[in-house]
């Protein structure tokens, strides 16, 4: 998906808000991880991605007994997905080293990344994201400490070249994992269902690995603060780690870096000084309101609300400019909507629903701020009226989308979440979805699956929601996921939005929401 | 050429001698070099190595006006060969960088190294010597300071990948050249012959670039202290930079790192703590004596003589164990002789001559040390007698070598240098060489050409020696040499001892000796 690129966009820095963002920068926690075992990655067509990691007899503590010559490689298995820094001692054996060591180090979340996938890379995203380094070591023994941060479970050390007179040994490999939070902070789910417990654990681990100096979308790739991801991460965070400062920091970053006309970028680069991207997404902008509202609901933090309400207001004002006389949201090609990676369904009804969803939350915030909500209530009514009268097909009981009156699942889900219909009709809407549109197809992200599940829970279809969580997230576990993935389409499991599985992120924050959904809705379900 | 490899060899460190080596470690001199121009390397079959550097219109001062996307490259030309460290400022242009920069940097002594030569590398030496780096830069702008030292004239900056949203610019490239000496220290030759003056200049530059913390063989590859190279470098140094400490340091390093039975390694690794190689060469061991004798002749430094004479004595004693009853040196396969890279001629008569050559110098040193020279004189006579009676073919007036009584140029040259024949016969010997063996063929190194020239000068064939210098070293200039090469065979100009021109060293100390030969012998020639 290519977003707009416009170098004419002018940003302004709100120093007061950015100062508050700096003040809430977390102190990362570090944990030393010794790789658990040596593995070999072998091709296996029965595996989803064509490769499998097979345990080798060598012990990691006796790694230095293995001497590696030109072309030899070993793969270390950390035992789980980790984010952080790697070091290893490197020595030579044989004659004195009469040439530098030429070393290739590859970090992989999945075994397949260590297969041929790198060599064949023709993905849409930059190959610079493939986590590999080529290094010359002139002097051995040497402690190799790589300066960059990696997200991985597997680390391949490949000797590109030595000389015929000496070989290489490795010892004391160590991975220093880092996160803003500790896994020890979370109570176990104890749902009584081992699969749900496992899904919850892996969700928490996914969130944990994405909680760094900001809520990152994925620690392998992008490593960035995206607003759409932040909204879901924050919800999962309230239910688990409950780290208030990190959410606050991210809200202040977005609030402090708007365009001159007050728009919020879809994401912020935070490696160094924060830089807003020149990408703007309609739904993501509105989710600033949602994230602020969710934050306020959880913490009742009036300082943050007062600081950021004006920014939230700017977002809704910008969006409402796109509402026509009939109460219809008419999107601008300069401000596209995301909803899901799939480009194969019409998203205009989703835009209508997301606007209603965010406007409702905005009105709640406006009430807290004690400003007049009347003009907003008028637009909300118009928007809702257009949705129920023009987009809802009474006959089939579903919402249509676009000039071709397409019926897609995303429209129903977002309309259900926006609660445009009264509760009983909303229940029936999702009942229809279950009857006519399940099993779900054509949806490529856990992000959209999250919204389907939420819509089911919110319309009293908890059993079906739980079933969907088990089917969808459980399927990733079956395929060997240590953390949940950026993209997954069960009916087309090796789908990549970027035309290459090598570049997909296999620990992606927006897929962590079962931890939120299960903790929020499961107790009610149990008490039935 | 594969030398012996034996992990059972035990070395002993002479701490007294090594301390003196440490005390004479030079303080390197640094010079900042701004690249002179931007060039493009183009294939050109008329060029010796198939490639040529073509000047480009861009100015180095306006480098940042060039923006480079995926696959783009620029080549900077330093204007001359340099040894040192490189830095350059890197920035992005366009949208904020949404992926790391994946950069490939290649350092080349010749344009051809930037051609396809790297990709096709199948040479005998480790590909780890090819001076290239692959780097990820996560944050731009950034000052890229590469930590390794390079020998190069050309620097290629190749953008492996960015993203479609931004490009890369470079600015303020800077190369910090380093050497133990300054070119300003040398008076010009002023021979009256522009070609000889140019050969002398390039010889001095070659030596300059190899004078680092030790006398290195070549700053591109090996980067090591070899004894055979040291002997010639020291001679050229006396005639030019006259850096006493560096020779002293290298002698102490060899003397301080012998095997338990007193043998000297052919070379020492000096990147970190000095480590002797497990390679032993018969002639190189004996050249410890020659280098010490030359040093003493030049500086009359009795402290160094007294410290190192015992080591010199060990070398001659080891060699003389190989002399049989008839006075013949019978080499051991464990202790081969080098003489030249070519493996196509018999080297046994060379071994006889080198032994005589070194023994003569040893006897001179022994006299200074006031120890009895008589037993050595006896062996010298035996060796000489065997040479004149068994190896010298009276009929043709040339020396034969090996069981097949081969007549090769190296045998004549080394016998001439060893002065086994009286002066008039020695003159005739080289006269015969000139008549029967010129133009020289089958010799692959400036190292052996140096000995041919010396033998000509020493037998009153100065004009022919000068002609040979002009033909041989002058030919490298014609091919565009900025510094003289490790290997060059005029009749087979793209010869590589390692089966790849990419791995040859194009600034190699043993090729610097015209600076010595011309300064030593030219004045006498002029005064004739």
C-alpha cells in the first residue's frame, strides 16, 4: 500500500506537548537471554513457509568445540521471540589468522527467513529491512557486539570466508532483550481453556516485545509509532501491563507533531528526534480521539485530556469537513482510509461508520471538557440517519458500500461498532454476518479480525467471538507462531501484503488484542 | 603458494627484545585528503585490466546535489593511492526515511576492482581481503566513519536499498591518510631522465604507503611484516626516508618471536599483539642476517647488533645443518625457499647462493662481535667450492640447478650476488645472462627483478640495469600504476599468483627498490 507523499506538507512542533512526551520516555528493562540450542534450518514442504528448525546435538555451552570454515554456518535458537542486542565471542583456531574474518549474521523471527527467502527477495518494501549484517573482523579473539537492535528467535552465524589455514569458533552468545515492561507484571489468564490461555500468553508476549521507547507497530520492521496500532496496543496494555506513561507519551508525540493545519500524521519515526511521517490516514487520524477517550476512561487523567482535547477537536473538525449535506462522508483521495490491508473491498461505508464511532467518543470528551456538544450532536444524527436510511438495506438486513452497493464484512463490523442500529438490530446484524459471511475470507490482518471479534462480543455473540479467536489466532499457533503476525489470511496462509513472506513482521502489535478481548469479555461470558 | 602449517610449533617471547620493539613503535602521521573528483568506472577492453575511470562533471564540493536511489552508485577518486580511514556525511532527501539505508562501500586501488571483478571472485586467497563493507544506517543524517583501514585510490558508494519515498545524498567525503613517514622528507632524485624520476617518485610513494606501525608488505592485503620484504624496504628506506626506528623495531620483533629452537618465522602479524606466523622460509630466515648487516652498515648501532647477533647466529646455524659433506645445501621440504612467486624453475642453486650471500654477511657481523669466524670461513669455502666446481658449468659459463641441471636466470643472479666467482668472471656471468636470457621471462615479481637489477649493477652493467628498471617498472607506469605492484610479469601482464587480479596488491613494498637502486648506483654511473 503506497501512501501519499507530499514534501510541501509543513509540520509544527508543539514544544510544550513534546516536552511532556520526553518526560515520559520509559527506562527500558533488560534481560539476558542465553540461546537455548543449536538448530539447523531444513527445507520441508509440509511447513507453511517451507522450512523447519531441527535441533542439533551440540550444546550452546560447548559451542566453541565447533570450528567453522568457509561457507559453514550455525543457527542459534533463543527459544522464543526476543527484541534487543546480540553479542558473541569469536575466536580463530589453527594457524594465526592470515586474513580478516568475513562474517554474515542473519536474525530471523521464523526459520524460513534463514532459508532461501533472502536470496530471492523481490518484495515491495525495502530489502534494507532484512535483518542481516556482513562484517569483517580483522583481529581475533574478539567480542562481537552488534550495535543495532534486532527482533528474532533465530540467529545465523555464517562464515563467508576465513583462509585455508584457520577456522572460526564462537562462544558465549548472549542476547540482551529489551522492553519497557516485564512479563512478570501480568497475571495469567487462567481461562480454563489451554488454547485460550496460550493465545493470551502469546498476545502478551507480542505486546511486550512491541513496547519499547514507544508502542512500536513491529520491532522487526517499521519500528514505528502508528496511531492505528497504538489504539489497540493501548487497550491491550490497560488489560495487562497497565503502563500509563507509555500511552501518555505516545499521545503527546502525536499531539505535539501535527501539520500547520492541525492534522495528525498516521505515524511517527522515533529512532532519534521524533519525526512525523508525511502519510495521513482518515481512520488513523480519528483514532487519536478514540485513543484519548480510552485513555481517559481508564485513568481519568484530566491533565492529558486538557492538553490534548484541542488536537482531538482538530481531527474531528477536519473529518466533518468531508460530510456532505446528506450526512454522507465523502472521502478525499489525499486522505485515504486503511481499515485492512486488503484493497479488494469498498471502504466508504467503513468511513461513515468510523466517523460515527469517533464522533460519539469525541462528544463524550467534549462533555468532560464542558464545551457545547450540540453542533456535534446534530452532525452525529445526520451521519447516523444517512447510514440507517441510505446504507442499511432493510431487505437483507446488511449495510451496503459504494456505488456498486457492495456488501462486505468490514462495513457490517464497523457499523455494529458504531452502534448506528438499536441493540436488538445490531445483534441481528452480526447474526447475519455469522450466518452469511462466515467463515471469514478476504481479510488479511489480525487488526481487522480484532474488529470482527469486538463487534461479535459487543452484540452478545461472545461464544462465536471466542470461537473466532481460537480459530484465527489459534491457527497461527498451529503454524508455530511465537508471537502473533502482522498479516495472516487463514484461507491463503502465505499471503504477504508486500509480495514476500521475508519482509512480513512476525511480531506485530496490532495482533496482540486477544489479551484485551479475553480479559474484557471472558469473565462476563463465564458468569452467564 | 601454500606454506607449511604446523600447530605443534612452539614460540617463545623474548620480553627484553619485544620491549625494545614496543619502545620504537612509531607515531603515525596523518594527512587529510579530500577526493579530487567523481569518476565513473567503465569497461574498456583496451585497458590492461579491462576497466577505466572516466571523470564525471559533478564536483566533489557539490556532491550533495546528487541524490542516489536504489542501485545508484558514485565513485570518488582520491587522485592518488592512499592508506587510511574514510568518512563521509550521509543524508536522506524526500520523505522521512521509512527504512534503514543499506549501503555498500568498496575501496579499490585500481578501477578494475570496481568492475565485475568482485562478483566473479574465485581467487586463491580469502575473499575477506576484498575491501568492501555492507552497512545499515538506521538514522540519517549521519557521519559515517568507517573503523577499518583501507588502501585505495577509488571509493565506491553504492546504495543497495532505500525505499521509494526517499533518496540518499553524500557530502564532505574525507580520507585521512596515514604513514610513519612524510613524503616531504625526501629529496627528489633529479636524474635528468623524467622516466627515472617518475619511477623514483612512485617507488617512494609505494614505500611511504607501506611504512605504518611496521614495514608492511602491502597495505591492501597481508598488511604484515614479512622478512623478505623488510630487507628490501629497509634498503630503500635508508636511501630515502631514513627512518632508523622502524627498521630497528621490525628487527626486534623478528628477534623477539623465534621458535623454541631459535627459528625466525617468515612473517609477523602486527595488528594487535605481535604474533609470528607458522610459516618458515629458508631465504627469509637468512635475510634476518642480511637485514641486520645492512642496518649495522648504515647506522653502526652496536646495541642492536649485540642484542640481535645471537638470533642471527641461530639462523645461520640452522641453515648450515642443511649443508652436506660436499658443501651442498640440501633443502628440507619443511623449510622451502621463496626466491620468486614462480614455481616453474628449480631453486636449489639459488639456495646455495643465498646461503653463501648470508654467510658472508654473517662473518662480517661476527668480526664486529669479535667472535671466532674460522669455523664459518671453513663452511663458506666448502659452499663456494661446491658452487664453482659442481654447479658452475665452465663450458657455457652459467650455473646449473637441480638434478636436471636446469639453467635459469635466478640461479645466475643469486650466484652473482653471492660473488662466488672472481669479479671478472662475475661480470662475464651477467654478460651471458644479458646475451642469452634477455628479455627476461617467467619472473613474476618486482622482488626478483630487483635482484636481477642489483646483480647487473654489481657486475658493472649499470646501463643495462637502468634499462631494465625503465622497461619493467616503467611498464607498470604505462599501465597506470600509482604505486608499484606485488606481481607483474611483462610478457603476461595480467598474471596473478592467486588466480585473480582482484586480490593482487597494487601497492607492495618489495617493488619500491628503484628508489634504492637509482640513488645508490646512478651517481656512480653519472660520474663515469
